[in-house]
């Protein structure tokens, strides 16, 4: 067993919440004291546990934003 | 050991490529014959192996798009 230290530098936002209260969040997180990375991940209620997710660089977020803005199914209005 | 069947329904795009040729891709993927989900994940060259990633719903992608469009650091022009 090991441990990972992390510091939540900035909470950018939440994109969904499950029936059990887990939320999928985009944050800026520093892992083990290293320079902060963007991080898209599931978190338990009160952020006490973390689930699956991935870190992303600023350039990856920019490219992802461009992709999402090109997807027709995300542009539909009600 | 088990196996996971998946079918790549649609390749939406690639947001980065590592020096070893792995790419981070957004796809629409059907896992084990179930209804397709959006999927953000690392893939080996030629898509022969998959790495860490996560599935996302359409609503989560919409919320993520809104978040990314609000982030000032993604709006900087060169």
C-alpha cells in the first residue's frame, strides 16, 4: 500500500451527479506536490474518495473543447 | 481473466499524441454489445491496446462543453 498526496488547487465545475451522490468533476489538482494538472474524475460525496478519471493538459482541454464545439448532437436546443 | 468486446461506432477525434504514439481519443463505443457511450481514453498505436479513460454520457459532454467554454485560459489566442 502507498499513499498519494493531492491538493485541490481549483474546482472548475461538476458535470454530473449519480443517484448515490458521486459527482464527476473537472478540477485543477496537484499530485504529490508536482505542478497542477487538469483532472476529470468521479468523487464520492464530500470528496472523501476518488474514483476513476484522467489527468489532462491545457492543450488537451483546448483540443477537447474544439471537438465538443464541432459535435452537432451537443448543439441541439430543446 | 475475462474479455471485453467493444465496437468503435464512431471516431470523433484525437486530442493529443504522446512521443510513444499513444493517442488520447474521444470515441463513441459500444461495450459488450450494449448501447454506445462516449469514451475519452488513451489508445496505443494502431488502436491495439487501450489505456486509462472514462465513459461519458451525452449530458455529461454537454456540461463539459459549457465548462470548457467558460474557462478563460482556453480562450487565449496566440
